[in-house]
């Protein structure tokens, strides 16, 4: 009985050490690019958190959360207010991505397909994202972009100037995310 308990405890301890935990580094960048009837625009996510678990060189869990209230534009508070309203910040203060699976692409050594659940403005959808994924000096880097339609997430494209300026329905999310041990 003692031997069985010892063996079970040994395997549990080893399994715990087999997974390594990583958190989203401050050097990570996420931008959203879009257009309107007058000009193109870019906003930046200024507050993000994330975690990742690796096991034997494979991603086992990945989470990214973006604080909607901290997504800011270079055009000022008026645009921020309209964008936050479109994202339904009061009801849904975060945008999140939850990992489901990652598969290597045949295209190149560092190209992968990441599959997960993207939740924007309270609407969760399965997405596939082509990206570069690599380990550099003990950190894991995810770099890529994903085009999204606002209306797919029940978001009404913002308007200004009594409807004269209308934001386009398509946006592109560009990301360069770095997960470091910790």
C-alpha cells in the first residue's frame, strides 16, 4: 500500500513539473485597423493579460484578455467613446480569446493555424488564425493578423457627424504577443 501511494505521489509531482506556465509580457502589442468613409484608423490595446501552459514543447492552454476600456485611438476621446459603446464596454468589459488547438501549417517552419474561441461584445465565435509561432530565448511569440466583421459580433459600426462618417464593417486585428516564463 505504501509503495502504491508513493508511486502515485511521484507521478503527480512529475506531471506538475512537466507543464510550464507563461504569462503575457508587457512587450506584447495588439492593434485594430479599420476604415471609415473619410479616413483609415488604428486603435491600440493598452491593457492585456494572458497565460499559457506548455507541455513537452506543445501549447496546452492559452488565454488572452483585453481590457476594452483601455483600447485607445490616436484621434481622441470622442472616437474612444464611440468605439467603447460599439464594443458594449459596460456589459462586456473584456474581449477574450481561449485556445482550443494549434496545428503546424505546411507553408513554412514557423507557420501555424491557431483555433480558439473569440469573445467580442458578448458574442463568442470559433475562429482560425494563421500565425507565426516560435520560441526565442525562452519566450514564445505569436505574430499574425485576423480580419473580422463587426456585424458578426452583433456590433453596430460607429457613426459620426450625423451619419456622414461611417466606420467600415471590416477590421483587421494585428498582434505580436510574447509569453514569458512566470
